[in-house]
């Protein structure tokens, strides 16, 4: 989804985070990564010049903007952790497929898997982050300006965390008690509902554990600490794999559900120490800041209507999975499993691309909290181009060699060649909607980064979900699981277009026509690259060789065409690599200094 540090968070005031981040209270890191603790007005006169378009921004606010080098390092760190988690996720799915195949038993577990999937979207990836990252960014901006009162960050935690824990614990208890009703609603055609009920009661604990994990992640990312939040899915997947391997023979597929419950607890536990070090050492009262001119939106807190808008959007987005499971439950046994495996593989490029906005979302929110909308808009445009480049490159690889990828990853044990063919066919259809999924994930952050109430994302997602329902009902009989996947791709693409069209007037100001032109160039390059990769993949009998050659071919063709078309996303994609190679070649050895 840089260099990997040895420790996490908790750096003393004035020192960078373990990830190399500058402190969030207005200090700026120099080229060595060490922050300058002096006020902006006291720094040397040969400091970097302020860009022409930002001279009207007060110095106290300009100082909080992270450097491009820091953003690149943080993105690479998050991407590395996301890739490690994704590989472990594949290992988890491989263990599930090897131990239990793709039949009625795994279908029952995957219905119970709906609870952690929804909890992950609502409480970690989307809902909780959309509310809390802007809230913590505002609190940090107030801390930097100086309020003369209690520390805004500690005040926010005291006001929100106890109530959140109580609400999450009550919701988890309701899900556990109502598991039979929940299963009957999610998958009325399931052959073994009792097994699904048993698994659902175990996975219901994720409502509390994922909520705490999401709260810690939002707080740490707002502090520009990305190591612990990026490691949570590693701990989660490791717990599931170990639990299945240890007690899978005696517990059956329930062992996977128990692993989910244990993994959810670990997600919260790994983040507590760095977050505690972040907030425990602060004084009870903030010192008054000098030279601060910006005072807009002082005291903004978490508004219930905003929480409602965010959670409803996230729930509506996650409803696409519920729609899939509902229609697939009436198909032959294994259809839900084929959809699940195909989705997990196809969404790997999306997960990697989303690491860009995971890193920059706190930056955009902080810029808006400080009134610098121009910086926020420029950041969003660059992110959209870079994320589209990554996900379209990955989608081209998925379309070109889907059967070989599935065969290489899953075809062993109880997972047969027929399962491979069915999963690969669905996976190719899913890949068509990957750009839509990525754009929705990126664009909605721009809407909610302002911390203001907006219902437009919910309306756009509702239109997409309605399209998914209508198209699934029409396509499920003639095309089965492939028809459901196509409906998913069409629905999410509709939502992405609506969000892109409405972005400029309702959220961060961007040039929509320029973004659309950039996306069209990248789509053209991806289509041509996918065709070239499909031709190369057919030349090899070995799945490993086919995948390797296909990846090289697709990457080369995509980068060449995108470069010829002058796509800004590819320039952003190659810039960190070029900078790393150049600095590695020109850097002097330490012993020569």
C-alpha cells in the first residue's frame, strides 16, 4: 500500500517521528529530516522562499506543511506495510482455501466475515478516519496556535473516547445476540445457517476492537505517525493464520472466526503505546503562540450530524458486499467463495494506491484547518493522478493474467481447477471497477476533510448502490457470479463520476476538467498495456513464468505510453524512484565526511 525505522512514535518535542515525520506543532524538517525548533520569523534569511501563491498564508500555518520528501517516505513506508499485510492476507486466504476449500463451509464463514468487513470500513478505513482525522487535525492546529486553555488533543480524547467505547460495546453485544436474524437477512439461501451464526457471534467482537483500532489510527495519522497504523493488518492476519493452523482441525472453519476476534484485539493493542507516548507527556495547558493570525473555526468539535453523514456513507459503500452476498447465496455452493477470492486478489492494486491518500489525508485536513485551500487542492489533484496510475497498472496485470495468478496462489488442496477458472473469470470483471473504487476512496476524503457536514457523498453512493442492486438482479441469472461482479463495477464507477463532478463546488477546489483529461490518458495506456500482457501470458505454460513476463510487459508498455501521453501521474510515480537512485549514486560515504 523508506526506510523502516526501528521504533514507533513518542519522539521528544522538536524531534522527528520514528517515520521521519516533522513534529505537527509547526516545526519544519530540513533536508536531513531533523526539525528546526525555532519560530519561523527567527530562522535564517536564506531559508527556502515562499511560493508566490502562498505569501498571503501566515507563517505559522505555512510551517506545518510537510515536505514532499517526508510525504514520499511516509507513503513508501505505508505502502511497504500495506504490501506486507496484503501478502499475509493472501496467506490467510490460501490457508482458508487449503484447509476448507470453496464450498458450503467457507460460504458460512464468509457470511460471518461480513461483520469485520463492515467494521473495517466503518471504523478504520473510512468512517472513523473521515470524522476523527479532521477533528484531531483541528485540535493540533489549535495546539500550534496556542489556546491558553487545556490541551485541545487531550480534551478531544476525553470528550469522545469513553462515549465511543460504550456505543461500540453495546453494538457488539447486539450483533452477537442477533446473529441468527443477521445471517437470515444477509444470506437467506445459505445451506448451513447454524455454522454461520456460530462464526458471526465470534466476529461480532470486532465492532469494539476495530473501533478502538480505528480511533488510535486516526489520532496517530493526524500526528503524522504512520508506522503503528500501517502494522495493524499485519498483526490481524498473523493472528488468523496461526489460529487456523493450530486449532483448524478440531474447530473447523470456526477457527478462522476465532482468529478474527483475536486479531481485532491485537490491532488495537499495537497502537496504544505510541499513542500514549504522544499524548501523555503534554502539559495540561497550551502555551500562547505568537505570530498566529488564523483563528477560523476555533473550537470546532465532532458534530453528531457529521458522524451520521460519514457512517451512513461508509455503510452504503459497504452495502455493495452485502448485495453481492445476498444474490450469490442463491447460486450453487462456492459462488460466495469465488467472489471473495476474486475480490481479494483484484483489490490488491487498489489497496496499494490507497496508501497515497491515507498519508496525505491528514495533510489535506490540516491545510484546510489552517485555511490554506490552495495547498489542499493541489495535493488532491496530485494524489488522484498518482493513485490512478498505480491502480490502472495493477488492473491491467489482473486482466492480462488472472487465471495464472489464481492458479499460482490458490490451486492446491481442496481448491480445484474449476474453482480457479470461476475465480479468474470473476476477477477480470472486478478489475474493470478498480479505478472507480480507488476514486471513490480518494474523492470522499476531500469532501470530509473540511470537517463540515455534507450529504452529497451519501447521495452519490446511494445512486451507485441502487444501480448495483438493479443490475445484479438483472445479470445474476444469465451470468451468475460474473454478472454480480459487473454490477459492482458499474455501480461504483457511477458513484466515482458523481463525486468527481460535484467535487469543486462542495469540497476541496480542484480543476475537474484537468483531472478528467489526466484519467483518460491513463485509462488508454492501461487498456493497451493489458492487451500486450494478455498476449504475453498466453505464451507460457508455467503460471509463475506467465505472471512474471506479463508483469514486466504490462509495466513497460504502460509507463511508455503514459510517458508519451505526458501523464502527470506517471511522473509522480517515477519521481521518488529517480530521486532515490540519484541520491544513492551521489551520496558520499559516511567515513568520507
